[in-house]
C-alpha cells in the first residue's frame, strides 16, 4: 500500500492522503520479452488540517494501468515501461555501492547518490537496502525486490514540500 500526501491547491493547511496499492495482472510482450502488467487501484481518500475537508480536493493520477515491469535477475536490475512506450527504462539497479549515482526512472528529478548499503528485516527475511541522498534529502532508500520507501515506482521527493508517497506495507 502506498499513501500519497498532497497539499490542497487552495492552501489553508489542508492535506489530502490517497491510499492505493499496486498489483500485477497478466503479461505483455515488449521487445520479445515478457513483462508483468502493473496496475494502480485507489482505495480511499482522507483529508486533515484546519480547512478539512479539502475543497477542492487536490488532483491525483487516476487508477488503472501504470506500466509494465521486468526483472533481469542475471544483471540484478529491474526495468519499467510506461504506458504508450515500448522501451525499457531502468527502474532499479541492485549493483550499486556507496558513492554511486542512482540512474534511471526514480532518480530523474535530481542527483541521487548512494550514501551507504545495509540490510533491513522484512517479514522475517533480510533484504539489501541502499540508503540515498536525493535532492539533498536524506532518509530515502531502495529496498531490494520491493522499491523505495516512497513506493514501487514513485520517484524520490525533489523537495520536502513536494507531494510524496510513503510505502506502508508490502505483500510479496
């Protein structure tokens, strides 16, 4: 589940939180390779703050098909294809070491570097974690086989005031 926190366009301190999840359903053939189709399903909306409920509600992306995903276990990389495109874009590179620059889809908005690499215990299993400094913001990270602390395909926050996602839970 991902939560996206967005400020009301009218201000007043109203914040809207959209709860949704990603799921895969079916496959698609792109460049002779089988990719998993990834969809987004909105679950709920809440608003908080002195101007709650938010009026107007901050705009969000619609639910439905968000793209196709393929893992290259030999290269230790995950690739993503946006709707309407046919070319793979690097989503995650699991070969990074401290000091490396994160390239690809999640690092598009700003320079992101790996500050350290460690492990995190999730559901009784240790997974590799790349701690990153993205756009000058610390405490952003990638978890092997899961995504970032912002979500599966959410990019790192470019500023503390930008809309951002939070990875809440994962079912593998």
